[in-house]
C-alpha cells in the first residue's frame, strides 16, 4: 500500500482515482457544481493573458530572429555580393538569387563587383535559424526583431529585394546581433566559411 | 378604447424590437463572458468593446451562401427555422414587464396581454418549440441532424414534465394562472423563491434543458453531432436557429424572474415614497436587472459545466427532477393546508 508515497510528486495536486461509492452529498453533484462555478468566477476577474497585438507587442529578446534585412554599407551601397553562401547554408532552401556583374556606372549602388539582381526569400519555407547570417562573409544579411506580417495569398510570402533591402534613409539597427563574439566568429580562419 | 389599441400595438413592437436587440447583444455578451471566464478578452475589435460585433455577425450571416441539401424537403427545411423564431418571440406576450402607467385618465399596463391562463400559454408555446427543431432536423435528411432532432424532442418533452410540476406548486400557492396575478402577489420581498426553493431549482434546471443550453445542449452537441439539428443549415436560416436560442434564454430568464423572483417587485417598494409611475419605471428596470442576472447565470453555467451523457440526462430528468417536483407539490399542499394564511 505504501508504494505510492515514494512516487515523486511535481505539483501535490494529483489525486488517486477511486471508484468508491459516493456519499449522499456528493451524489447530489451540487456542491461540486458550485465549486466549479466558483472556480470559473475567480477566472472572470483574473488578469487576462491576451496581448493586444498590433497595439501592444510582446517583448522579444535582443537577438530575436525575425524578418531578414539586406544591409547597406556606410555609403549606402548594397553589401551583398551574391556569393550564394546563404542559399547554400539554408537548411530549408528558402533563399534564391540571381547574380549580375556591376557596371562602371553602378559603383555607387553596389559595394562589390558582383551583386544580387534578384534576391528572394520564401518566408513560408524559412525556419529563422540564422544560418544565412552566420554564413554571410560580407555581413550583408541579418535577422531582425521585426515580425513577418500576415498575408492573404501564398505568393506574397516570397519576399524580394523590395521588402528585404534596408531603406537608405531608415537604416535598420542590427548592432545587437553584431556582438564581438559574432564578429570574432566571422573572422575565425579555422571555420570552413572563412577559408 | 382607440388609444388602448394604439398603445398595445406600440407595446408589441417595442417588446419585439427589445427581444431582438437583447438577443443580439446576448450573443456578444456570451462571447465576451466566455472570453473572460477563459482568461481572454473576447471580441473587442469591431467598435468600442466590440459593440458592433453582433452587427458584423449579422451581416456575415446574410452574405453567406444560402445552401440547401439536394435531398432536403424544401418546404419543411424553410419552415423549421421560421417556426423556431416565431415561437421564441411568441412567449413574450404575457410577461408583465412592469406595473401600470397612469397618464391622465388612462391606465396603461406594461403587459401585452393579461391572459388569465398566462402560465399555461407560455407552457403551450414552449412545447411547440420542439417542432421547429424536429422539423429542421428531419427535413435536412442527414443522420446527425436527425439524431440531434430526436434528442431534442425527447429531452424537451421529458423536462417539460418536471417543469410543469414545479409550476403547479406555484399555481397552488397563488391560486391563479395569470402571470400578472402571480407577480402582483409577490409584493415587496415576498418572492416565491423563499417559499419554493426546490421548485425554483427544478424550474431553473428545466429551463436550461428547454433552451438547449449546456449542460443540456445534447441536440446541438458540436463535438459529437457536428451541430445536431442545424448541421445542414447555413446563412440566415442558421442565424435564426442560433438567434432564437438567445431569445429563448431571454424569455426563460424573464419567466424565472417573474415566477420566482417577484418580477418587477423589489424590497422596500412602499418606503421609497415615489409616485406610482416612477415606481413602475424603477420596477421595470429592476425586472431587467433580474433578467440580466439570470442570462448571466445561463452563460456562467455554460462555461463551467461539461455536457451530460445522454443516459444521464434521461435518468436525471425522469428519476430525479420529476419525483423531486412531485414531492414538492405534495409538501406544498400539506404545508399550505396546515398553515393557511
């Protein structure tokens, strides 16, 4: 009989189920019903768990991995050189791109000689692991704390450069994700991606 | 005489509109209260506090596809929800919403029809209510709908018996079948609930069963019968079924308040020293507060208790409530004879 007492109890709320005959009061069910109604009424007045999303945003971590951004450098040129490492590293195969050679007249637009003419991320495939960010040798792609908004059509979730590229006049702060450790990791020559 | 006819027509329209508006906002209240019981906020996007939600729901229902099963009986299929709605609205005719208003030499009672068999009338009307559900379930030509309808029929008939027995005790005490008289006799705080606690309990439980509310919502039974008798209904026909449930709730609450909680009577009614007309208006507000409380009770119970199993439902109706109500009648008779007023 005593073997039950040695069991580990996590909450102290578990009760041994028994099929014993109910007492008269129990068989009326009314006390149990009033008890239940008291429980629901106590919930009526508790603080609600709802977060009113568009107006109130739940706080996220500093290094939250949300919607991607394609960064520009200090002069406003696109950093991406369309090397394709992000697409290669992507476990969900969400990233595609088409590379193009930079013309002499486009030097103020693109930092490297080669750039991504088309850069697309399928936000439905993406698992927000951040591998693209780790793989990028040019610090061009980062995950940010922005959420991907809802859409009504599937096709709208394929984000191109028009959405992903950071606007020139409103740079997106990713310094929280550029910690010294991250920068050291990027420059680590023992890592495969920097060889 | 003419002014009385005009007044009565006006009163009928006002009460009709009032029942519809109250039912409309009862759907919002239900969802809000459900949310609060479950630590949520409920709908609050359409208008301030979600006050336009019922309008949005109504518009949505109107624009839904009007679908009719190919094998359905066309006439009965339309008759079902219409009948349910009609019967739900009929019940409000005999409920005294307040005492009388005296303007000049005219006395205006706040009751559409003071029928001398008011209680019987309400009973007759609620008994027909089962037809709307039965016809709808039958004509859908769907096994789930039929099962829901059969359940509804047997449940409503079973619980009507106990409800009637509970009412007989009230009628024995008041010696009248007129709702006006029954309410008038509960002057001040002499409410029937103090003298008929068992009858009150039986009546409330049966009212839950008659309106097909949880824990007696077996005719609908979303998890087992995918909606029961209104499985095949869509658009505003479904809206009528859902809507009539809330009207039924409103009328049931009004009946409970009138029969057991003194209707428009409230304590210290004589000590206030107000004029008759003002007392009538305050009494009416008190009645609506009572109705509001009972509608809240309906919702409170719905979001607390799980559904009965079908055999439990039948056993409870026939083996517990009915004997309890009969014992209540006998006890009322004995006590009444022993302590004649």
